[in-house]
C-alpha cells in the first residue's frame, strides 16, 4: 500500500486528471438518474 501511495504521489497530475474525469462522470450519472426518476413519476 505504501508503494502504491508513493506511486500515486509521483503522478499527481495524472491522478488529478483521473479525479476530474471521475467527478464529471459521477455528475453525469447523477443527473441521468435524476432525470429518469423524474420522468418515471
């Protein structure tokens, strides 16, 4: 685990990019679920 953490710290920029993509995908999924829930009601 410590080795993995050090590896993540080395690629901070790449990790930040992945985090941004993950957040964007999460928002898209949340919005999609909300719109689907609204249309069903």
